[in-house]
C-alpha cells in the first residue's frame, strides 16, 4: 500500500532535555523521521523544549515549537494550525522516547486528539499500555506461550509483601511506566525489600510495581524489529550484552551481531520476537524486544518489549547502516517494506534484512566523578550519560577501538601501565559491576586470577572472557621482543586486534612514533571498509567507513577511495558526557553542511552512535572511528584535506590542535597558537593587561606550598582549578589554607604536572557571557546572556537569560567593547565565547574560549539565525561583513539547566564551579513580570555551594 494521501501535516513529539536514560538517540531518530516525512512532501511540525539539538533546528521541520512538553502546548499548536487553515492530520509519538509516548497517552486520555481529529500513527496506544503495564505484559506473554519471570504486580505495600513471600528471594522490582530503570532494583533479603518496594511504588507514576523472580547472571539479548502494515517483519539487528542480566542494558557493554548464540536458539528467539510484536497490536513501525537466556539450559525468558524506536535502535542503525527511524516513519504513513528502497545501497529493498561482516562493540560512558559520594554500582537503574561504539573486523579490534574512544585517559583496554594489581580489590570489583569492570577483567587475567574465578564472579560468557585472555597472551609475546626485532606477523596481529601504536609502544618500551614508523616500514597499512548493510553483496551508495589493517594496499582491500576534490575534515566530540554534550554535535552538523555549501567535500570523524553527526546521510564521507590521534592522523594521510576544523567538537577535537600543528596539518579557523593563548592563563592575562582589560587577580602554581604563599597575596575566597579541562572539572572555591592545600594535592594526584590556576573569587558578582563570530578583524556579537545565579555556579548549571535583564547600559557597553577587543586580540577566526563577572559596575574577564560553546545553539534557536553556519564559512575564508544578520528579538529566552540527580539519590544537590547538569531546556517569556522568571530569580542563591 502506498502512502496515505490524507496525511498532509504531521506533528512529531520530541524527548525534551537530555537526562540520564533518555539522551540524544531520540534527537537522532526524531531528526531522521522529520527528514523522511518531508521527502514525501508532508508538512512537519515538531515540538521539543531542547535548544541544544539539531532536531529543533529549522533544517528539520516546517514548524519548530520550542515549548514545554505538556498537554497545554499540544493544544496551542493544534489550535494554531487549525486557525491557519493547515490542520495537523496525525501525530508521530514514537521518536521521542518515554516522554513523547507519555504525553501522547495523556492527550489521548483527555480527548485532545479526538477533538482536533488527529490520528496517532506509528504506534497503537493499547500496545503501549500492554507493554508498560507490567501485569498486562506478563499475562499477554503467558497467553501466547512465551516464558516470563514468575511474578505479579503490586499496587500497595501489603500486596508487595505477600507476592515476595509467595515467590521467595532473590527478587527484582520493576516500577510501571518509568524509563531507564528508574526505581527498579534487585533485592536479596527481606530487610532490603521494604525499602526497595517503597521506592518503586513512589517512582511509578501509577504507583504500581512488578515483583518477580530474579534472573541475575543469565545472558541478555535484544532484537530490533520493523513491521509494516501488511504484517511483514524484518529483524534488523541482534545485539548481545557482554554483561549478564543485572546491569541495565543502557549501562551494559553490548556487541552486534550476537557472538555466543547458537543458530537454533537464535531461530527460537526470532520466532518469539515476531510472535510478541504481533500479539501486542497491529501497528506499523519499530520495536525492540529484550530476552534473557539461561546459560546452561537455553531457556528463554522475555524481559520486555518497547513498541517504539529506542536507544538500541539508534545503535542498531549505526551498527548495520540501516536507518530504522527513517524507514519506520515512512511505514507510519502507509508504505510497506517492499515498496521502500534501502537508502545505503540505493538499489536493494528495505525488506532485505541487513547482513554484517564486521563486529560492533558499544561501551557506555559514565560521569561518576561529578557526583562525589554517589553509589557507583551498576544495576537496574541506568547511570551512564553517553556511549561510544567501535567497529572492527573482529571482537577484539572493535573492543579496543571502543575503549580508545571513551576519553578516560586510557589508550584502549590495558597496555598502558594503569592496571589494578590488588587481587582482593579486583575480586570485589568483578563481583560488583561498576563503570570500570571491563578494565578489571583484563587486570584480573594479567594479575593471574584463574579463568574459573573470573567467570564465577562476573558470570560473563566464557567466549568473551577467552577473547580478553587471548589479548593478555598476545601482550606477553610482544613484551618478549623489541621494536627492532618485532616481526611483521606479530605487529600485524596486534594492529588487527585493535591495539593502538601507543599501547604497542608501552609493551615494547619505545616511542609511539617508532611503532608508527615500524608499521610503515613493514608495509602494515590502515585500510578502510564500508558499512553497507549487505556484507558487500551489493555496491553501497552511502560512504560510511571504518578502519582495519592489511599488508596489501590494492583497491579490493581499501574500499574508501580518496577523491581529487578539495576537502575539509570536521572532528566530532566523541561520547556525550557532563560538560560536553549534544550542543557540540549540533555545531558539527552545521559545520559539515556549511562546508558542503562552500563546495568542499565534507568528511566527518566521530565515534558516538547516538548522534546526528554520525548519520551517514549528513557528511559526504563518514569515518566511524575514535577521535584519537592515530586514527585521525591516518584518515588525514589518506584523504589529504585542505585542513581540519577543531573548534566545533568541544574539548575532544580541540585537544588535537597541538599535534595537528606539530605535524604540519592546517587547522581551519583559529590557529593552535591562539587556542593555546586562551587556555594558558599566564599568556592570556598578559594579553588582557596589554589591552587594559580587568580580570580577577590570579597566579599559577605547581605545589601546595606555593599555593599557600599565593593565597596570602590574593586573599580568600579563592577559585582553584586545573588548566585544560572542560565542564569545570575539579574546580572548587576554597575559603581557608587547609581547604586550599587539600584541593591542590587532590588535583596533582589526579593530573600530575598540571598548572593549577588560583584566582581571587569575586563574591556576590553577577556573571554574564558573550558569544561572537570573528574573522580576525571584524566582530559580530551574536548574543550576551546574563546568569540568574551569582558567580560561582558553573555557567552550564545556571539559569540564564538572553538578552541580559538587569545590567546597566554602561556595563553592556563594556562587555561589548571587551568582546570585540579580545576576539581580535586572540586572532579568532570563527566562534568565541567570553565569560564575565560584574561587581560594583566593573566588568572582569573570567575566561575566553575561541570555539563553539554550549550557548551558541541556544542563541541560534532564540534569535532564529544559523550562526554556526556563518562561523564555519568565516573559518573557510568568508568575512563577517558578508552576512546580513537579522535576529528575531522578542521578549526573553531562559536557559533552564536540567539535572539527573534522581539517579544518585544520596548525593547533595549543591551547585558550584563544577558542572553537573546533563541537559537543558528553553522557555520564552514576554517580560520580567512572568511568574516563572520571578520564581527562578527568587531561588537564585538556593543551591550555591563551594
């Protein structure tokens, strides 16, 4: 059946601000769905309150509504479209995670969709109820003969106690209608049960929990399905969790395709998944099914089914190259699978199941260091803030690449001298999973713990453990040779198993550059393979590549052919974490599109599977590789671009600037010297002094003794921080010598040889920041934002208003003058963000960052202008004066920080110089008498801490 001709205007509901458990994978699916519907000539409206994402950009939809995700906003939109004579015909709620689904259900119950004659597409409300209501799900599974855990739903404390008595311990508690495992947990004793039951009943919006038998230690698998209106079903991807049951799938290391699943068991699982999808409702769209498998008996139990695109479908799309959200959106408007073409090959049907001839490993990225005193153990509640994905020809290569992408000061999995050697500590870590258990499995083998002990403690499948044990054996072999004597075969094996030159250099006790030279001498080449959905059976139209190694350089081996066009490489921002989130992905996407508009072949390098920048549709060429020196350098050698853009990918990309410059590779935009000038506090302050610009008194120290001497000159309170960090990491306000000494010692332990900055802290000052575009001579200030909270709370954690709301004209004039002077004085070419503190009508400069900032996407959305596009064109040679700026200035836009403290219940919610928010929202007001603003303003000092 072709598309439904009655659907001319569709509303997509987004997922709101980024929180732990619901992140930018929905930005990716929402963006893809919007583009997919517009290709069909459908008018797309989009509601989402997240200003940092590319999804809420005018690029994606005909109408973007940056409004709170609530019923009132939906009614306003439907009413507006009705009055415009362009009524909305249908709503697609499956692209915005749990937030969108819950909102769609609320509107359905209130009769909103019925009143405005809006059809719900892509899902069936009854299907959602069946899957979200744990009891309905359980009964439906029993009805179709699919195994589930023994258990029942409790609606009261008493009922919960009765069920526990019936089933016996260990138990698991799962609240209904929650996302990311909120409120769930394992309970081993009656003492723990009362507290866990109470928490679960409170966490569920309908105050219901499922109490069921625990299947801790079983294996876990996920299947991604798509079904059309005719009932045709394809299975896009099977994902296996490296971690056994007990760790939330968002916190698990996952592998695709499944590595340890015998074909007979896979066929049973596949049949069950299809049966389950058909049983819950007859909608067209995507679905994610989770199973657990008993490691000895092969008994299969269904855990849950999500009738929408999910975190896993973003991963499955990047893993296979099959764009699930794009196809699901087309099926929601009536197309069937056999009528659609797979966009990657451009020739095969979308009814063709992807086949992959490589391995994918996804590793989550955590940020526990931001929450001192939090519970770092992993369980049913998701705690990771992002993820990275590695693609390799084998599991070990993909695993090493994923570890190299994490940005946790490791060079991959091990081989860097940072092993934990204490056997008791290792055993404790293996039995109690936390963020570093994978590294400790490696360390345990290295420390000589037996295979049996490691397997008993972790319950990780023996196949995965053998893969890691094999790596230790390989390292021992490498350690017995030298850089001069290593054979081609041994070095090739190490490279094909994903080892970085740095890791091999550590094992051979030589320099990284020597390993690089040795592999060139031995003709060991990095070659590129294509992600094509069809295991190279058909030619792919979409250039989407990953690397591996070979000793042959013929064209059959290397599938990435370098063109003669002028090219530019954009470095991405790696995995999301607190302090570096989706706003940098927004900037990268705009950078890529602007470079294409300027006639360049635009090449993207990034390793984050959740984001739009790694959608193969965006760049001319996508290298899904770690943003790690060796990988980046080899891509540049292969592609020979005009230069590299580093100022759009946050600190991840900026960190590459020094090495790129050293190797003679051109940085497009602001030079490394100018970037370094802004980071080097001494040089920066000297430059400010020359320009007669005030800054807080400061000094740099390298020891606790010197810090105490400096404190006597500067006077307390002091702001203490390491250099070259993002998101205010390890920043603290100290008020006496004892606190100062403790914090300096802590920084030097964490980051040896760091230049520590000590500033006199301006108490009760107002904080403001300006973003500007500069071409080296001309400066255009795109916006000045004023923080509601006083100085001392990280800018990413503070509420802020655009434009400023109570700064005098004299102060604003000072800020504008300083912004222009600093932008030119730092030789900025592109974007710059400058932060100010204002005290007694005097403006002090706190810092300047000549790069894309967290606030740029916010200003782009508020003023409705594509500033990143303009800034990229300036980096590529345009002048600021070439552009006509027409910002839409009406009322005020408030930046609302959003926190995920509910994942860390025992952590205090104080805010200080270190950033803790995971996302942000935008809220528009007409004037300063608005109730929302008055409430926020009245609480501005509430959470300020040191």
